[in-house]
């Protein structure tokens, strides 16, 4: 297969262009914009195009034009006919997939045809569009790695492209090239020229790398200091926003169990003093449900109290007795279309990019109209519950009017179904009496302990029938968390104790590398809150057996694989916090942190300077036996003089070295030939060809 004559610069340009195409395709594949078969087809076409480059088997320009014209109807068929009627959950991505198919098809056609500079520029534009398409799908660390490689290959390609254009436009030299008949000398000269060409190629890669580092160094501070006019980028990865059952206005028995069977990431939570907070058994509260009809829990009221964001996005929801009681949590929520904001119980303040936040009478927080992409916010909660002795002394007399923490009539939390099985009330009375319960707190603890010890935890839907609660209590005696929370709430209500069901998430798995809790769907949970009128507080109880409350699973993991997973999770969290969810709040936080560190470094430097001067003064006084005020000045003057002399010697040495290197370069390279290197090399190849030596 005979090829057209090419120069090393042409081969280098072709290699960098192919690398650029591969990086753009990898970015699409990483973000889910393309399928595996599409990437494999592109690889096959790239290999074939590389082999066919410069041969007669390449497509002609006319055939390439026909392929470009065919791409439009093929794109329409791909989008509208084959995928336009897809009713699955991925139907929203059909247009994206069709665009990815179109760009790859255009690249393949152009790669297989005879290419001019205009065709290469067309390919570069197509790859740029592919990267833009990938950036709109996901902003993950893997995508950024592919983007960095793409930028480097693009810089290298542009440099090669411009050098080749300059070589073609270089004026011909008037110097005539005389070819000697000694072929060995000509071959030696040719070998030296090839070596110089290879050296320039390595320098070209180094120049591209330096440009890449310079661009990154200039872009990074611009990214961090540019004012955020909106909520910042919000990438809805992994198929877009998700909805979680059990966190809306209703919940059927079994909904949380279905949610727990999926190991999907929901959020990450960073808590101040995590070692202390883990002992408090924190939970991330979502919604509270108060009305039960035997099969379904409902919220009686929608959120009716609105709070507007103040300075720096701070929203005050309440007050606390002491700031030391507050627990600060920073949430990084994955894409979801639910308006619920998860917080630790008894939130008194929020800080985030929300125009307003609504609070219901069940203390659930919602932000209607917020972005469905990733969001981050900070919550401050009073996590200290009243002491057990205080709760046991509660006289158990409910107020007639609403209070600070009782925002609905007390009858709402005592509601029972008319057809409730009488065995439920009898069982509750027997448990409380058997444990000697004489107050609401002991009664709640007795029922909680009864379920923890006498029942089993399972995700299987065993309870059923027209009365699943009675079936769970008296026949199956096993279930998942919402069965236990429902049973305890109803049993307490039969004894005249106000209670409600709360849905949320358990603390999650603590990652010591990321210093955050990783919360997934299988951490979804349901528990009970009991109201104590004298303390005016809702206190949490968890009747689910220990098997349904796994605790800190990450603490028991070992091995290098678990450690690597922690580092990967930490990198992902860092990326989300400072890139994906980087907004005005994070910008202010970072600025304050940098300001504090700079102030600390300045103070440390000042203290070190003062200490150095004091030590010098003490040494001089020890030598002179006096105060030595003028001696200290002499010491400082001497040090400054030595510094200046050392700097002069260093500069002089470097200048002499540069002159020596320049002199050696002038001796090593002949000055008789005053022609551009590229032009000289091209004419040299032509002269060798005329002498019968084909390169």
C-alpha cells in the first residue's frame, strides 16, 4: 500500500489530532452521553483511518460531502423514529444520545476521507462540541480528567497546526544548496537533521504542557473569585433528579422498605465534632406524619409558615437556650425533585441559597421551587433533649392552646382509627404494666424495648390483609422500620400519649478521610416522636430492632479496598463542595478561611522576627557585657551586606554561565546557512529525492 510522502511534523500533528478526538469521545462516554458500542466503533474507524492515511483507499472529498449530507436525515431517524417514542425513564436522554451519535458519525466520515486543513478544523470543532455536550451531562472528577487531557492535546494540536502553516508560508531562501556526491556525508547530515526534528517534537510537547499549566494557574483563581450571580452549577448526574417515596404528603406501609432495598447515594453530611455527635445517635429528619387510616399515613396540613433568606442566605427558624447546644451540619444533597430539606431534629437556623423556606406544623422544612440538581446548605440544630429525670417528672397534662413546639391541636396526635383492633390497646397496657411504667417516658421506653427485643427485622413484606398493623403485631412479628414506628405510635395513642411518625435517614457511614457521613437509600428510616408538655419538647424513640439500625458500618470495614473507597469518596465530596456546589456561601467561607490563615501566618512571622531580634540582642549583650543597642545595628548591617554580596555573586555567576552556553551554541551551529530551519529541511528532502534517495 503506497503512501504519500509526509514529514515528521505531519505525523506528529496527525497523532495529536487523533488523541484529541479520543479524549472528546472519552468525555462523552464517561458522562453517559455515548454507549460502549459507539466508542468501540469510533476506535475501529480511527485505526482504519490511520492505516489508510495518504493512500488511494481514502474517501474522496465528494464522498465525504455525501456522508455529511446523509448525517442530517440519519440524525432525524435516530432521534424521532427510533428513540422519540421511548416512554421509559431514560426518554429524556434520547436527544442527547442522538446528538452524540451525530458527532461521532461526522468524525468518522471526516477521518476516512482525504483531509485538507479545512477538514481538520471541522473535526476540531466537532470534538469541541462533544466536550460541551459532555459538560452539560455531568461534572464529575473523571470528566475533568478527560477535559484536562483534551485541553493538553488541543494545545499541542494547535501548535503543530500553526507551525505547519508557517513552514508552508516561509519565503524561499536565495541560498543555493549544493549536494556533494559523498552519500555517507549526506546520510550523516540527514540523520542529524532527523535528530534535531525529534528534539523539536519533545520541546513542542513541553511547550504545550507549560501552556496548559499556565492556563490552569490563571483560570483557577478566576473561578474562585468570580462573583456567583445564581445558585452555581448544578449537575443532575445518574439520570437526573430522583424522588424518594415516604417523604411526601403520604406514606403507605411498606414504602420505606422498598426504599431501603436500593443502595443509591442520597447525600453527604459533615458535622462539627463528629466523634461527639455520633454518640448522640443523630438522624436526618425529613417529614412527620400524624393521620393514620389503617393502611396509609398522611400529613394533615401543608407548610404554612414561611421564612425569607437574610444576609448571606441566613434564615432564622427559632432560638436556643445556649449556643453550646447547637450542632452544625453541612448537607450536600444529590439531585432530587423533592422539596424536603433534611436536618437534625429541632433546627433553629438554615444557611443556603434559598429565597425562602417553609415550615409546617410538624416541623418539616421545605424549599419549594429550589433547583432539582445538587444543592448544599448548612443547618444549626439544638440536638440536646431533656434529661430522663425531667421527662419522668412531667405531669402529663396537655395544653389547650398551641405552644412553641406544639403548633397543632393535641388531638391530632391522639387520633385513632374507628376499626382499630382492640388487641392493640390491650397489648400496650400489658407491656407498660409489666415494666412498671408510671409516666409517659417509662411507657414509651417500655414499648420501645419490647419491640427491640421481642420482634425481628426484615425487609420482606410479610404483613398484609385488611389490617396489616394487627397482622404485624400478632402473627408475623417481623417487619421493617415503618411497621415498628406505626405500631409504637398507635399503641402510645391508645394510652393517651401524643405521638407521631417521623421519616428521614439514619446517620450513615462515617468516612474519616472525608470527615463526613455518607447517607444512602438503605439508610432510610422511620421512628417515633413523643410530646412532653412540661418540657414542651418532642423526644425521639426508635422501636426498630438493632438489625435495622446498623450504625457506623464504615468503622468495621478494613483492607486496602475499603481505604481506597474512602479516598475516592473524599475526592468526590471535595469536588462537589468546591466545584459543583460552589456558590456565594462557599465563596464567603473560603475567603474567610484564607483571611484567617493569612492573619495567622502574618502573626507567626512577626513573632519569629521579634524572637530573632531578641536572640541577636541577647547574644550581643552576652559578648559585650552591656546593652549593645548600637551593636545590634552593626549585626543587622553585616547581615544585609552579606545578603547583597551573595545576590551579586549569584547573578554574576548565572550571567557568565549563560554567555558560555551561548558561545558554545554559536560554535556548534554553523552560521553560514542563514535560512529558516523548516524551509531548509524541506529543500533538503527535495534535493535528496532528486539524487535518487527517497526518504
